[in-house]
């Protein structure tokens, strides 16, 4: 069997060309080994990239699940609020109301007292605003009167100053 292989091989490469043939095959082998090493490096790089992509997919999947839950809760809340005539545009006001109720430990009696007090406060505020405006008007009117009387008294003050100067001059 070996002899048969040698005879077939000798037909491809003659004995004098054998060293050159071996040298070429050795170079090819070295090139193939370098290529194989490069391929292993690429495989490792691709495995690292695959691992990163799998982690990214996992992270995005978790985000998608959270968003899906949030959207589902949002849809339910929107539907229920719409049933009571509360649109999403009024959501801030509604949240503020709930926060106010929560501050009273969800005690309806306390909330109603606060609401009653609030109506009274609004009335007081309106009353005091009107009073402040009336006082401002009175104050402005008094300032105008003061300025009017100052203008009236100015000539007499000047005459008084002149009289004081003459009196002081005369006595000195």
C-alpha cells in the first residue's frame, strides 16, 4: 500500500523536485496555521460580540416588558379616569387632588373640612383683595391731597424762610 502511494506520488513530483515541493508544502502549512490562528481569533471576537448582543437583547427585552406594563397601566388608568370625566390633560390636577387627600390619610371628613375651609379662604382672599385695592385708592387720594397742600404751603414756607433770615440779620 505504501509502495503504491510512493509510485503515485513520484508521478506528481519527481525526486529531484522533492525538496522544493516539501518547502512549498511547509510554507503552505505555515500559512494555513496562521490563517487558522486568525480564524480562531475572529471566532473569539465574534463570540464576545455575540455575548454583548445577547446581553443587549436581554436588556432591551426587560425595557420592553417594563414599557409594556407601564403602557397597560396607563391604558387602564386612562379608561377608568375617562369614565369619571377626567381627561389625561387634567391629570396634574387630579394627581394634586390625590396628593392632598393622601396628606389627610384618606380621611374623607378631614378632606371635606379642608374643602369647606378652602371655600372660606377663597372668600376671605377676595374680600381682602378688594380691601387692599380700596386702601390703595385711599392712600393715593391722600398722597394727592398732601401734594396739593404742599403746593399751597410752598409760597408761605418761602416767605417764612425769608422772614427768619431778616429776623436773624436784624438781631445780629
